[in-house]
């Protein structure tokens, strides 16, 4: 992706911020919108958009960067009140609810996971950090295996959301998460 925001020229920073704001508005509309249309609406050329966000996933991740952070506190709360395996299951359901309310995030996570990039953007980084915390607590309590990789578990979650991420599929997702969390237990 692009260099850290602090190293951008002022005009490049303005363009970047305008692209993010325009994309956020477009994603909220609930309609599919092309990256070229986002660039036009933001008043920049598509080369400018691609210079800042080489892929759709990069743009989606940046739009939702700050919105994912409260899920970290959710994980802490769950770990304080639930055994780690149940906390993991409950947090994954909360993440599914969060992702279901944000257009494009499930598709972006699936695409990043499929390309081996899961864990390289702001949303993925946050998910990976939360999962690491919960998985470590689970391993320490003897409830979860001690060889689990948060990136792999995040990829599993992305895959589940790709097939059962819609709100009307919540019972199916719940059952699938039961199976996944059971499979993460030590044998």
C-alpha cells in the first residue's frame, strides 16, 4: 500500500482522505460501485486511486480501519467473563455481525485470505491481534491448541463468512463455528 500518511505531500494526503470519504459513502449506499466510479466521485483520476490503494481490498480495509478497534475491547470483555473457547466463539459471532454491517469487508477478507495477504492491512491486523490474544488465553487455559496461527484462524473465519455471513444464515454460521472451535481444542 502507500507510504505512511505522515510522509505524503499535502495534496496527496487530501486526495487520499477524499478517496476514503467517498468510498465510505459509496459502501454505505449498499450498492456495488466500481473503483473508477469512486475515483470520479472523489474528483481524482483512477491512477491516483490505484497509487494509494492498489486493490479494492486495500481501500475497503482503510475505510473500516478505525471501526474495527472496538472489537478488541469486546474480546477483552469476553475473556474476562467466559472461558477462552466460548469467548472465541462469541467474538467470532460479533465479528460476523460487524462485518455483515459493512459492505465489502467479507469479500475483501476472503480475497486477502485467498491471496495469502490476510493479516497485512489494518482490519486484518486488528483481527489477527484479537485472535492471537484469545488463542493464547485458550492455550494457557488448556482449552485450545497451543500451535494455532491467528492468520490461519482468521482465514478460516473469512471462509466461513463467505458461505454463511449473511444475517439470515446466522444459525448455520453458529453451527459452523461450533465445529471450528471444537476442532481448535487440544486432542
